[in-house]
């Protein structure tokens, strides 16, 4: 069974206790699926005595989450776990099960992979960049390459988190975030909290939602799915509107779903980092405001803020959450959220207390308002170094028109997509309108898997990410093109990455 | 009404909805209270149109938490809020109400404070330290001064969070944390997650506890109280065993409390940063294991790990949580937790799912185990720069015997305490056995408040923290003596701080 169209999957709060939850497809328009006709993928950990084999049917969207939920029931639960990113390092596991690899190439592929494992995971020909030590260009969809001035702020001498110099910097960061999100409504509220992008999901679940609330989750990959899992942790009932891998739920499907039930929130993953699929944010928000105006529009912008256009006020968004380490161009460690006045009102009107302490807006709202008013305030200690680095990266971004920034990212993305098409490679996001501008998920040619090319790319000074979406993990790589790699004319990261990819593919027998 | 002994205060989960919760003192041994006979403190925000006055009776331990809970019910909830640390900048408010200041000194004090507010909050005579730019010495109880090599790691070039070089570093960090906590039990489990120390409370509340569980909270200041607030957020029923300001609950009181009810956990704030009170960790843990062996011993070590001796295995501790920016000597931004095998077993046996997503051990346990096994793994993006900085600081700490480190901190603390006594100043933690070794909370002479000395200290290149404990906020300052300021023989931070304090007090008429 393979999804041939978007599928509505209600999830019960008790999902964790069930091995698999039921699927209830709705009758929606069937579009051409991007999934190829391939057998189910079997992954296994061949290196461990207790052999774990998990059959992943492509039609079962949350097998990866089920894996998570079964961690603790395994005899040695964790060390055996093949968590998503480990496919970057051990995707050879998929090769060794032999699926989808043409026989005549399978052996060669395995041999290459074994050889690759011997390769020192260090750049052999590192490139000197700016004033940073020579290092391979980090062309994954976050963390990205950082500007020298941003990194310099990271080693700022120690200062008090309630001292006026730092308070002023933090205040400016919050004000500048308003500009980045293009909101001038004073009721909008930015939050910057130590954490990762994931903490933004908790903030939505714990502050905007209350237990028993309904959420419509538009699913375009691994991260959308995980957002749903987070919501359920807080007792929110989620309904996932899933698209086939590489596609996104369509407006008519979303409209139908919105009319079936009253949803407290709808979540949209603007760019799902696992697939590079871009959601049509403005159109979905317009639809929500027409069909279900009380529903809050909550956007996961972790892989989009700074590289994709977002007009917070104009598009009537309610929450956009992101992280520091992607197109914003600041090292990882900060959860960044913009909430609308409406979202804050809903938060204030909640009947139950926020279901988190560290992520509670009740604790953070006055602190953020005080910081922005340049007034010292304390709930939990922020990271002065990270906030200073964010201040520098935001100042750099805002020193040029945002329109130009988005146009630059679009142009770079087009160059990447054209170069890939020229050598016969396909994007996971198959339709041009579905394609993110800050990253590209690239299907490798049949018979070539990530371990065949990633070490070779590394030797050429380029780091790509392996696959993350379980259904296709061994078949694709991910290429991030965001931030200074796009906007700094002195950097040739993107062109170098394209050339390195061509060379690596040629080395393993593919004719570019 | 003033507490003349430790008081047991049951808190209902619905406490938030009540303006004040009831106090039910138990008959325990009465000891000499440290509180002086002073009228209630009144704080007010004189700078705002809507004047907020909060009467704080010393006998009401959670007025500060009540303030938090009432944020949103205020007309302009946040900007008016006098959050704890703002007393560092606006403690003059307390002066203007005139309490406890001798009449003949009050006017002079106010005049000085007004003048102080004009002072540029920048060092006038900055000191060059090591290779860092000249800056005032940060002698607050965290963040502390950092070593050059640690700060340099903060600006490490960007790298993949699942790349082998970083995975190796993260793995070593986890292994080194075992050494710092003095645990060799392989069942112990370290966690390092982007966040602040506060996130450690959430980790305990969301993973170790389940809704309805009972927690005995030993309260020695603001942070103990907040830990209780965090636990209640997750539905845990807390009973606070409170000591008068500057004291700690005594063993006989704790034993009595433990025998009255079966507690899932007991929480101990090893050093409460608001008071500098040191808890007797080993003795309390021994008591718990004798009287209530199923109760898990959970320690807030935010202001103690790295400066106070902690023997995780030997003392049979179950959770010790801390943060990066204090005695560990790494910039803020990391929540660090060590859990015992018993705590992990309790976690695995829970009947309900963890009540957090970002802070869930279900999500993080396999990741930490994989990292320590030098295997790439992903749940949420860590901060490579912060983890590398932590790696460097831990390597520095472990390059010398831990016993020597703790002895150095004790010796430095004794120098500080003796110097203070020599000039007639008293510690908030009045009894020698109650006094932390990494910080000192210092009562200022009568009639002198933090705004009288903090700007003057700043001009001399020394940053102290203002008061944090609401009951005494305008009467004391806090002096951190941890990390490189103690262990680096080239630094004279502590001596300089003592001299600067003497000079500043002399300037405002105090005879040292």
C-alpha cells in the first residue's frame, strides 16, 4: 500500500501505546505521486549482536516515530538505534540488504562503501575561507557556513546577562527580528531562548494549545511528522494531512479538512529539511482565514526564515518558529519565535497553565518585553555570546533589502536546480513550485547511495548531508545553499559544490 | 509573622489560581533565625505610570512566584514587572521607600544613587586579561570569567553536528562529565542539551516524575522555590521545607518530613545562588537512603558543580543538574544533567509518556548513548561551538586532581570570608558550615544599598551582582569566586574585587 494522494490520518493521544495507528484515507484528488515503484525498505544494524530489523512500509508515515517510541523496550535500546541522521554515516546498512540496487552495481557499491569507511573524515584539500581556519565548506541544510564577524562575537568576553551592554544588544536583537519577519504590529512578540528549533514546537504546544485541542498538521516530511509528535506529547489531538514524499498537501485538500473539524491551530512546515519541499504559506494562510478564521496559523520556519520570503503581518501568520543556525546565519543554540498579537491573546486566555516551565511564555513574555525595552530582567540565563552573534548576523541581513536577499537565494537555488537537471539528477521536491530556495534534496542515480559520494565530496572540501526521510534515506543527499554561501560574492561554495558532486558521481561510474 | 524555624508548606497543584496558599507549620525544633528584625519590604516601580506596589511579608515565601503568576493579570503585565534581577539596576526603588535606611543617611544614599545612575555602565579603568580585550572582571555567581582557550572554541568554524569530528568531541564531553561528577557506574547517564540550567528542572519534572507524584523540596532561597514551581507545572505535588533566609533545613526536620509522607523525589539546591547557602548533600542523601530509600535524590548543582565536591556514586545521588556558565567555566547555553541508573530505571518504568518533547529523555537518551559511543545521531541540533567550548573547559578541569580544585575554591572562599569579616561585613549564609565555596552573598552595611556600590565597583573594573532574594534584595550583593578567577594564578580577580569593595564602601562613608 502506497499513498497515491494526500491522506488524512487522525492520531489518538494514546498513539504511543499502539504499535501502529489506523489510517483513514479521505477521498481527495489524486495527483501523480513522486514515489517510484520500489519494494519496502529494510534497514538493519549489521554491526550489533542483537540484530534489529525494522520493515518500513512507505505507506506507514510514522514508522520513524514508532522507532522512537520503542527505544526503551529494546534490550539494548539505544546503541542499536538507527536514528535518522546516522544514515549519513551508516547508510551502507541499506546497501547491504540489497534492496533497489541493481545487481551488477551492488557489489561495486558495497566495495566502494567499505573503502569509503576507511577514508579519514577530514578534508584532504581544505580551502582557506576568509579569516577562518581552512575547513571544508559546510553545505548541509544547517548549520551553515558563518561569517567571520558572527563567529568573532561567539568568543566575546564574559559579561553579565543583566548588565546594560548586553541588555541593549538583546533588545536590538528582538527589534531586528521584527524587521526580519516583516512585522510592524506592536502586538507581535519575538522570543529568543537557549535551545534548538525543536523547542519552538514545544512553545507552540505548551503555550498556544491546551490539552484536547485539535491541530491540523500539513505533512511534507520528517519534520512535519515530528511536530505532530510534539503536539501529541502535550495532549493535542493531531490530524495529519500527508502528501506523498516530495509533494505537499493541496489547497483543496486543506480546505476539505478545515471544513470537517474545528481546529485550534494548523501547522505548516515552510520548508521540510528532510525533503526540501516548500509549502505555499501565503495561499494556505489566506485559505485558513477564509474558511476557518479562528484557527491559528503556526509555521515551522526553521529551514526558511532568512532564505524564503515571509511577510508575518501581511500573510496573517500567528506563530513562526525558527532556529539560529540556518539561513539566519548564527551558530546553533537559539530557539527563535515570533508570535502574533492574536496568538498572545489566545495564550493569555488559556484555561490551564502552560504545560512547560522552561518553555513557558508566562515566564518568558515579561522578560522579552523588558529586554526589548532595554531593561534588565531575569527568568533563566541567556547565552550572551550566542545573542551577540545573532545580533551581528541580523545586522548583516538587515543591511540590505530583504527582497534582494530572497531574490539572491532564489537565483542560487535556480542555478543549483539547473545544474542538477543538466546532469540528469532529480530533486525530491519534484515540482518547481514545491522547491525550497535554501536547500535541495537530490535523488542520486539508481544504484548509487550516499556513502558512495559523501566521503568523496568531503575529500573535495564539500560537506553534504545524507538522507533523513526514512522512506528514501538511502537514495538521496541534501545540499544546503543559504546565508553567506549565497550572499558573499567572495565565496564560491555553491559552484564548488556542484563541481564536486559531478566529479564524485563520475568517480563512481555515473556519466554526468 | 516571621518564620522562626523551618516550615513545611504543602502546595496544591492549583496554587496558581490562589492569591496565596496556606501555610501549615509543623512542630520542629526552633533554631536561632538569621532574619533580622526589620519591617516588611515594599518595592515599587516609580518610573511607570501605573504604579505597582507589592508588599512582601518575609513570612510569605513565594511572593516572587506569585508575582510571576500574576504577570498576565496586570493591565500592562510585563513592562512594569520588577523581575528579580532588575533589582540590580533599579534597587534604588527600595531606597526611595525609605525602609531600613537610617534617616540621616537616606538622603545621601538617594543622592548617590541618582548620581550613580548617570554613570556610564562601562568600565572606566578596564584591565587587560590574558588575550581577551580589556574588560571588567565578571565576579557574579555566573556567568563567570572564561579561559582564552574556551572562548576560542566558541568561534570554531562551522561543522556538521553529525560529522565524525564533532561526534568525537561530544562523546568525549559526555565521558568527561562522568569524571567531573565522579561516577564510574556505567548505568549513570549524562545529558548535554542546548538550554539553560532551568531546563534541568524540567528534565527532572518531565522524566523522573509523573503527575500526582510527591516531591519534598528543601528550600534555601529563590532557586529552590522556583524548582518547586517547575515541578508543579508538571503536576507534581510539592512540599517545601523552608529555612529562614541564610539557613538550610536541618537533618532532623528533613527526617521528620520524610517519615510523614512517601516522596518520589527530594530536591536539594546544593548552592542557592540567591543566598550562597550550601546544603549538606552527603548527609541528606545518607538520611534519605536510611529513612526513605525509594525516594530519588535530585540535586540542583547549577551553582556547585565544579566548585563544590560532589561524589555522585559514593553519595548515591540520582540526578544532579547543572549549567555550563558557572564553575564549569563554559559560556551559557547548555543544560547538563547526570542521572543515576536508578533514575533511568524509574524513567523507563513510568506509566505515562514524558511530559515534554524537547526535554524528553525518551528522545535524548538514545542520542546521548550514541554520541558517547562516537556514533552520529540526531534528535535536535546541538550547538557544536558550545559543546567544543565545554570540551575544552572540562579538559582543563580534569587536567588537575579534582580534590585540588575543590581545595582551591575552599581556600579562595575562606580568603573572601575572612576579608569581609575583617571589614565588619556579614554573609547572608551566616554559619560557616552553610557557606558556599564558589560565591558569597554579602550583607551591605546598614543604610547602604546595591546602587551605592555597584556602579562604583564597575568603575574599578569589578562586576558584582545585586540581590536576588526578594526578602533582602536591597540589602546585599553577590560575589562569585569560581573557575579561572580561582585557579589561574595569573589572575588577581578576587583580591582586586575585595580591594574594590573596600574602596567603594569607604567612598560612601563606611569605615572599613
